[in-house]
C-alpha cells in the first residue's frame, strides 16, 4: 500500500468555459524536486525527492500526462491546452513520486 503525498496544487483554466471550447490549463505543483546530486551548506548529502508522474483527468478521460525527472525545477509549473468535453466534469490531478507515494486533488469545472 502506497503512502500519501500531500502537495499544494493550483489549477486554473484560461479561456471560455463552455462545451467544445479550447482552453489552456495552468498547473502549479508545490514540490521541492531535490535531484539527489546536491550537498547542503554543511556538506551533508541532500536525498533525492522528485515527482515522477503527473496525470490530469477530466471525468473519465485522461487529458494530460507527464513523466518528470531530475531536470525539472522546484515547484513545477505545467501548461497544456485541450478542448473541453460536451459535459462539464471534475478535473482530477494525480501524482506519484519516485518512492511510490501518491496524491491527488479534485477541482470541479462548471460551464458558464
């Protein structure tokens, strides 16, 4: 059984919120993304701690998927575009780190 990884996540949509409209999604994930290559000021090795996967679903449809690695900066900000489906649904962002810890957040999307 995997452990929970609670992160601060901000999700916003830019564009008209109506069926079949094209929107840009902005996703900010609060995570330190330590590569495991660095040492702190006292010479102690800083352990690796990175997000490995991020997925975004709207309803049952997978609309975005990314595999992250050590080249990703702290607090990753991801952008992607997609076409809203005919029926409004919740957007669910899920993530997993390299240790198998997982988490998710849900945000309702309602059409105007």
